[in-house]
């Protein structure tokens, strides 16, 4: 009896809503080393940022992974880990060593991330939980094997 594989959609991109699409895109571009999609670059001639007004997309040129930012009028920050507005999604990023974690921690803070939880000394899974400049939670943790 043969079984057929069911077709499924593939993930095109992750999109975060934000009150500052350009600013949040720039935060993650710097944090993750991504590139602007053609046409989404910020203007360099002093003209208005028309492309970044509503939607900005970043690309990982090596993998084709896309990360987009959608402008919204108002978006209250999550109050994670407690409070009336839970996180509805968070992003996990990983590094291969405690030294890399320390380096990325300093980089994230320099870009404007805030620490929500410091578990960097956890023996099993060292990590930091941050809020990005718009308040979205994300983690950077050490993964030593797949």
C-alpha cells in the first residue's frame, strides 16, 4: 500500500508588527547580519523614507530566509513574564559557545535590546531573554549540538 506525501505550504517569512518598521528592521539587520530586500533600503539622499513607511523586508542572502516588519499605529508591549499582555510569539537565536553568547549579549545591548531574564550561568542551557526596541521578546542561547 503506497502512501502519498501531502503537500504543505512553506514558510515565506516571519513578520513583526511595530510602531517603527524602519527602526526595528535596522535593529535586527544589525543584530543578525541581514540585508535589505532590493527597494527596501533606507534613503541615503535625505528624501522621505517612503519604502519603510509601512513594510520593510530583510533577507539572509545565504539561506533566503526573510524577516519583515509591518508598520502599525499602536502596539502595546508584551508584559512578559507577567501582566495583562502576554507575548504571543518570540524568536529564538542560538550561538555555539558561552564566549559567543557574551559577545552577542554586548552587541544586543549596544543596539538597544533590554534584558528580561539572565540565565547565562545555567549549566544546561545558558541564555538571555531580551526585549527588542519595540518590546518583542527574543532569546539568544547556547546550543552545543543539533
